[in-house]
C-alpha cells in the first residue's frame, strides 16, 4: 500500500506541473490517492486494534511492539508536520505572485497589435483591389484574362477572378495555374460589396495552429465600375484572394492562446491554490500513515525471533510438528530459533516415517482391492461359520447375487446359493481336517449350479459350471476363489457332439442305400406274383422301408452338417437383400402363417458369410413357422412371422430379429436351447439352433433368445443377433 501510494503521489505531482495532464487526470489521481490514504488509515486502525488486543491478552512481545510503534510514529510525524507548515506558507504566497498586472497588460497590447496588423493588411489589399478594378474596367472583355494575370502579379495574390452579379464566373487566374472550380463568393457577399463598394474578410484563422504552417487567407471583393454609358449594364466584381504571412498569423495566434491561458489560470487561481495545498496535505497523510505502518513492521522484525519461539513452543505443545520458521541472523536469538526448528524437524521426520509406513499399508490394501475389483474370477472372504465378510464384483457377476448386501450373512442362507454354500462349507471342513496329515495348502473342486433334475434353480438363467479353490487366511478367515467355466464346458461338449455326429453319420449312412435298393428290388421281383391282399401289404412295407431310409438320410445329413460346418469367410453382405431372397422361397408354402418383412432402409452392408447367414435365416424362419403352426389351434390372434432388420448406428451394427406367435419356450429349453440335441419338436434333431449358435460364434456375434409376452401371457418367441457393419460401407 505504501508503494502504491508513492507511485500515485508522484503521478499527482506531475499532473500539477502539466496543465493538460492536470485537466485530464488530476481529479482521478487525487481520488485514488485519497482512497489509498483511507486504506492506510484503516490499516493503522486495524494494527492499533490488534496491538491493543495483544496487549490486553498479555501475549509475549506486545509491549515491545507498542513501544516501537509509538517511537517510529513520533519520529516520522514531527519532521513531516514541520515541513508541511513551511510548505503551506510557501505555496500560498507563491501562487499569488504568478499573476501580475503588467503581464496582463502586455498580453492585451500584443493581442491588439496583432489584430491591428491584420486590419491594416486587409485595408491595404482592399485599396489595391479597387485600383485594380478600375484598370480592369478599361480592358476589353477579349483581353480580360491577360489583365487578370497582370493584376495577379502586381497584387502578389494567390488568386484573382471576375464574377458577374448572379455569381457567374467570367475569368479566373491563380498562382498554381488554371483552376476548374475557383472559390465563389456568396450572394450576401455580392450584395455587401455592391453596397459598401468593397468587402474584405479572413478565412482559415480558426483552423490555424501556432507554430505550424497555416492556410489563412484574406479575401477582398470590390465592384468593377462600368466603362460604357449603356442604360442597362451587368454588374461585375473583382475578387482577390491573398495568403496571410505565416509569421504574422503564428504570432497573433500565440499571443491570443497565451492570453486565453493566462485568463483561465487567473480565474482558477483559488482552485489552483487548493489543488497544491490538497496535494501537500495528502502527501503529509501518506507520509505519516506510511511511517506508522513502517514502525509496526520494523518493530515486528525486532521482536520476531522471540515471537517465533513463543509460537513454536505452543504449537509443539499442541502436537503440531510442522517445520518452524528460523531466523538466519548471527545473534543469539536467531541461533536459538534455528536450534528449535532443527529439533522440531527431527520430531516431524520420526512422525513422517510412521505415516509413510501406514500409507504404504493403505496403498497395498488399495492396490489389492483394485486387483480384486478387476478380476474376472469371483473372490469371497468367509468367516469360520461361513458368513460373508467381503467379496469382489466378479463374484456378484458370476453368482447373479448382490453379495455386498449379504455381508455378515452365511452363504448357505443366501437365496439360490444354499446347496453351493453347504458344499463349500463341507469342503473347508474336510480340508482343515486333512491338511496336517496330507500337507495341503488349498482345496479345489468343480460345482454345477442352477440345474437340478432338468429344471433351472435359483437366480441363474443357465446352468453354471464353476471351478472353485479354497484356502485359509490369517485371523480365522477363509478365502474362496471361483471362476465360471460354463462356456469352456459348453465348447468341449459341442466339440464332443460334433465328433460323435461325424462318426455316427459315417456308420449309419453306409448301410442305408443297400437297404433301400434291396427293398425296392424285392418289391419289383414279387409284384404280380402275390394276391391282392399280399400285394398291398408288400407295397406298404416297402414304402415304409423307403420312407424311413429317407428320414435316416436326412438325419445323417444334419449330423454331417453340424460336424463339418466350414470356417466363415467374412465379406460384405447386403442383409436386406438376403432376407428378401429367403422370404421369397416361403411365399405360398405356409399360407396359414404369413411372413412379414420389416427391413430398415437405408441399411449398410454387414461382414458375414452369405451362405452361412442364409442357413441361419432358414433355420430361424423354419423354427418360427413350425412354432406358429403348432399353436394355430389356440384362441389367440392370427399367427404370423416377422423378419426385422435394424441399423444401430451408434454401435456400428445391424440387428436381425425373427419373431413368431407360437407357444414360446419353456424355462428349461430357454436356458439350454443352443445345446445339441435339445428340441421340443417330436421329429426334431435339436441341431438347428446349435448350428445357428456355431455360425454366430464364427461371426463374432451373440445370439439372444427370449419369450414375448403381453399382459403376463406368453405370445411367442424372439430370436435376434447383431452383425458388425462393413467399415467400407457408407449410407
């Protein structure tokens, strides 16, 4: 604040010496200085109030601070007051001596002299112009231009011209040559010149600046006497423009400006005196206020080592071991502060080491928790009674149960996990009883969850196969780690079924053709050699054999297709066009169950194997038609099958959905529909959806199966899969 006040005071003093700066900024600078002085005063009041409170509370060093503040304040105030009194008298008397009657008279005389010089110059030019007008009157009109050129040189004018009474230019000559548009007098000036026989005036004096080149001019307009004795003649006027001397104009303007400024200063004499006295008074206040603040600051510097020690001792007593300030001086008090700060730093280092150890433990715990949270495997910490102490998100995801809501509850009491919890407790009991004898450090076992006697149990939407491992933790805790290997088991099962299907198809297909040919040959040999009744029995038996052989061939072909499904060759495929081609094949085939298409357009191409996708649509569409036909006898609305495509632009995928109005899937079939040989059809093989699932896996997509319901009643099934969009396709 003191620095800002000094800067503003300097600017204020500069403003008093510069009239333009004073007029623009003095009021603002003075106001800002007053504001700074007020803030300094408020600071002094606040410091005094604080010192008074410290003194009243008996804080260490308060009396010393007050004493130093008073001493420095007196040292600063007494000289400042003396200088202020002397300066006040000096300023008051000096301003009055600035204004003198002789100076004012000299300025007035100079102003009158300049005006007289301009008037004399104007009168002389008017007299010469009248004489020149008489000479021009005697010149014939044909030589008017020559006469004007002669008068231009004689008069030393910048421009001469002759005008007719209505303001019509007859001729003009200028020093710079021919002018296309010379200056034209006004109609009033023409009338005044006719009445007064001559008219002169000045132009450009108002725009002139002292000390700079001027464009001031004197102009004279006089009537030209008529040289003929005609009764009606046209009035003519001689117009002269002459530049004024630059020195004369500059001196006249300088005298006028000085006189004007002198008069303004004389009128503002009282205000000027107040300005200087106000600035002087403000300087005194700033100096005194600054001295008081400096007194407090310097006093604080002297008492600071003792205050630091007193404050540091109180902080250490309160348990605050943060680094303490120390003085860098060479006296004993400064050395004492450094020793105290060193002692405090050693105590703080000891505490910091303890805190770092605790932080490392917390960090390790946090890292362990982060690892557990991001594990795909499930981790549960159990108590000795099987109660859940903690779990990670992987355990909740696998078991489909919010385990955090069951902390403190035995795992055997969690709905849907009763059998699993009981088996885990039995494994832990067996492990603890045998670990000493066999030197075991953990146990491992697989569990089947969610399926019992062909029915789904608990919160699971499919059968789960878990591989679990258990171990004992310190503090009577038990660790249970498990992972879902259902997909692995399912893949192994599918691979095994594929191998079985391949071998079974090979073993069955070989004898089918001989059986069929033998039956047909037998019918051919015996036809016409039997009675009518025997012939009918023979034909019926042969037909039965042939039909059953055809059925066995179809079954063998399905086995072969499932076992030998080739790898998908992913290429851009127009899914809408593929669906339309397949739906066209079913027109008229199932009249009772129409097929409706809901294809989104535009729809980008997808990455897929066209032949395999065609097989997927065929299988899903055939299943939907069969399901709708099997439920056609119920009292529901008319049956139909819907093939729908949807472009999910945000996900970059196209979704294919098949909807039917059949009876839907039972809960048991819904959760095992994609396993081989799981079917609800009397003559089905259970390979249709298994093939669809295998093709979906080849395309890197997921197939979803669900029942459709309205008002709590199942009204059909819905199968959908989402295919990736071909990146080179734009819509």
